[in-house]
C-alpha cells in the first residue's frame, strides 16, 4: 500500500512539473511575440515589459531545476520516468535561452526606436519569427503528446529559418555598403535576425528531446534523413 501511495505521489509530482514546464513555455512564447510586436510598433511600454519580465523566465528555470533535483533524490525514478525528468531539465534550459533571445530582441528594438538615427533599412523579419514561434509551439505540443513525428517537421522548418537569416545578412551587408548611415541600425537588425535564428535552434532542440524521451535515442546532430529513419524505426 505504501509503495502504491509512493508511485501515485511520484506521478502527481511529475504531472505538476510537466504543467509548470508548459507554463514556462507559454511565458517564453509571449516574450518572443511581444518582442517582435514591440520591434514592429515601437511601443516602448511593450518593449520594456519584455525586458523586465525576463526575470520571471529565469525564476521558472531555477524552480523547475530544483523540483527535478528533489524528485530524483526522493523518488529515484528509473527508465522512462528518469528520461522524462532529464528531458524536462533539457527543455527548461532551452526555454530559458529563448527567453534570453527575446530579451535581446527587445533591447535592440529599444535601441532602434529610441535613437535619433533615421536611416533604418527596411528588412522584413516577421516571416522568420513566425516560423520560429510555430516551431516552439509545435515542440511544446509534442512534449505534451509525446509525439516524435513533430521532430522532423520542426527540423525542416529550422532550415527555413536558417535560410531567412542568411538572406537577411546578405541584405544588411548590401545596405551598409550602399549607405554607411545605416551601419548602426543594420547591426541592430542583424543581432535581431541572429536571435530569431537561435530561437529556431532551441525550438528544434526541444523537438529532438522528445525523440530521446520516447525512444531513448539522442538524435542531436544526426541530420534530417537519419532523424526521419530513427523516427520511423520500430
């Protein structure tokens, strides 16, 4: 009876941790979306909100990391349950880094909109940001449903984000060469484009962790074709 109670309590603790991961993920999604909205609109209140709320993302990471440590120490999970705990630890690390990138976007947005520089290149970053945000949402949904198939889809989308970053970099270099007055704002936009690209990378990492969770296989760095074979293998 005591063992049954212990197992039930472990399941409850684990479900609580998973719910808190999703809450952290929702906050990070919001931070990213607000940062891009602030960049587009110049809404300083929204931009400052993203910057000031970053501490909440950090608090989520610290508290969840401590919860996972306590769970391992008290319950001594094995096999799949231990993989779940380890997956959570990995996911919250990437979520915290996405939060950092959102904060960087907000800081660059504040620099662009608060400076006296008027020569700001016209560069469309929203499509890449939308893809990266969709990747993050799909990865978190895959965590809930333990759906390994999402990993290949997210990896394909990550290639799109990478291509967008390379295109943005080429455009910004051209702007700076043609008009030196755009150098300062072009560099700010380049940092933003890079942050979006990094968010895509972190979302892809989360999707790959789901494969590790379900199949016990580390599929990082193996390439899309090998990943698809791993997913389809029984």
